[in-house]
C-alpha cells in the first residue's frame, strides 16, 4: 500500500516535540516535589515528637522513663511510614532523572538524545513499578535523618533511667529500674539492644549499598581533603576548566548537530 492510499485511521508513530517533553518534565517534577514534601512532613513529626518527649521526660524526677520508650516507638513508626513514602518518591524522581539524563543533558551538550534512557522511561511509564526495596529505603532515611534522632532518644532514655531519682547501686538495680509495668527490665533492655543493633546495621549499610537514582552524592576528588581544609574550602568539587579558544577557532566551520527522530 502506497503512502497516498493509506487510510487516515492507520496507526503511525507520533512525533515527539520539545514542547511535549517540556510539559512531561514539568509534570513529573511537580509529582516528585509533592512526594518530597511528604517526606519532610514525616521528618518534622519525628523532630517534634523527640523534642516533646525530652521536655516532658526531664521535667520532674518523678517522670517515668516510659515516655522515652513511647517516643522511640513513635519515631520508629514514622521511619517505617517515611520509608514507604520514600519508595514512591524514588519512583517519580527516577523518571525526572531519566528525562534529565536522556533528553535535557544531551540537548545542552548539543548531542543526540540517549535512546536507552528514553526507552527505560517508556517502560517506567507503561508499567509503573517500585524499584527501591524497603531495606534500602530504611537505610537511606536512617542515614539522612532518623539515625541522629534515634541516638538522641536512646541516650536520653539511658540517662533518665540512670540518674532519676538517684544513680543505681549496681547493674541489677539499673535493670530493675528499666521495667515497664509487668514487663521485666532485662526484656526491655533486650528489645532496645535489638533495635540499636538493627538500626546500626542499616545505618552502616547505607554507606556501602548503591544509592538510589535520585539521591545526591558528592563527586569523588583526586585526593582526600584534610579536616582543616574544609573550613576555607567547603565545596567538594573542583572548578571546571574552560577550553581555550585559539586564534583560528573563529574561522573554523561549524559542523551541524546530527538530527534525531525527536527533532520535530
């Protein structure tokens, strides 16, 4: 069948314009920013809870250490909620990174678009699936925010049990103070120890596992900066050297940029 005899309702490959890609990028960026705001909301809840627990826990010597245990339980709950939200944030932020890496970065370099990145983006849009595991999400959020919060709560719980109302006579007296109602103190300390070991494992693993696609990392440098150098050189990246223009560069003919199927 010739081109003239083709019927109007036959399926043809649609043309992708720069305006359409700009609208797609704007929509995906807005969706990613919405989920990023939800992450900040959960982190604010955890910080507010920590401040309130410490304030009420050390208000009077008669305050129970159960307040700190409730605070730890709430922060762990916020961590699990935020890890779930972070998995959805990674889904949408992954699309933004594919658009930046496969479309906008080659355009700024005046190079052809990356077909592999655009093909992966098409698969993500046709079959949306969460790529980030729950363990990686927990490890990333512990590294970013919840690790220091849990450390503060665990340390303040220890000082509360140790100092109020008076320092313990021996270790058995300390474990006796850690009891909660009918739950014995050794069981409470064992649960906290298990929580500490698990959080330390995920926190340490976050430095060795592969970072999510949308997570920022500092660029590696040729040499490791000394500690005192960070006071007057805060940035970890070096300045990009501009290429020198020769005298004959102005008379050199410019080669046109190769066309791509998306230049319409």
